[in-house]
């Protein structure tokens, strides 16, 4: 039971995206252009450091998410100057053959566009977080999975994400953040429902995550931002 929940939890914190769907070469492509004020700012060198735990609050780990590169891609019907973002343990660096999630910002929110690896890539037109948005807005977002055994990306599940708050105050080791957006999504298994609450401060990024199971009040996992750098 815990193994199944653990795998679901890990899939929630890994940045996921989509596959090299090029589409019809005769189709006219639309360029995804980032706004001035981005929900999660993307620029090479930006990073966010988090303290996180799962199941046991006394057993914490420190991870760093960093934007390490930029590439132009075609994701179905859009052309994007996208960014490579990778999450790793704070006391290490990403390995040379790391699987790189691909992200971008558009005028209507933050996109998880897929992933790139040396042996495969997969890009889809997929918005993860709607922004600007109002409380009660809900939409579908598709995940992708990297099959390390076969060295290929696969289309994962589609989930509903809902914006449930835009005025949340969140206290973290990096400071107190007011007027945070709270995005809620559920991961389902045959025996349980895992619910994640992502706290995002517009123009700063994700500052925390709370996860619960089956609407129980006790937290199953959590992470909070320790420090960040935005270029």
C-alpha cells in the first residue's frame, strides 16, 4: 500500500510534460509567447531549493530545482522557446544523461510540455497551471512518463486541476508569501485518493506542496521553499 502511494507521490513532484508530436508539417504553427509577469519565472540559472519529507516529518531531504537550458521545440500545434528544468538532491548535480522536463510560460499560464533525454523526446501542448485565473476554474492536464527500462517517453494520465484560492498566506523558511495561488489535483489508485495542494506565488514560483490521502487531515507529505534565485 505504502509503495503504491509513494510512487504516486513521487510522480506528483517530478515535473512532467509531453512527446515529440510534430503534427502535419503543412499546419500553421502558433508561437507560445511568455507574458511579462510569469506565474513561475523561467530563465536559465533560476533555481528553487526545498526541504521535503514523505510519511515521516522527521526524515527530511533537501532538493533543488534549477533551469539549466533552453531549446526551441514544436509541441503539436505550437512552437515554443522552452526551458529545461531538472530536480536533484541539493548535495549533487544532475547526471549528464538526466531526463529533462520541458516547460514554458504562455499568456494563459504555465506549461509542462514533455521531456527530453539522449535517447528519446516527447512534446505535447499541455498547460499545467492556468494563470491568470479565478477561484473555481478547473481544467485537464496530461502527464508524461519516462520508461527508463525501454528508454522512451509515454503519455500518462490526464488529471483535473482546480484553482481553489488566490489569497493564501504561506509561511516558509524563505519568508512569508502573501496572495499565493493554490492549485489542487488528485491522483487516484484502486484503493485511495492522493490530493496535492501546490502553493504558487506569482512571479516567484512554487513555494510549497501539501499532500493528503483520502481527505484525512493528517499530512502525508510536504515541501517548503528554503531559498531561491531569479535572474
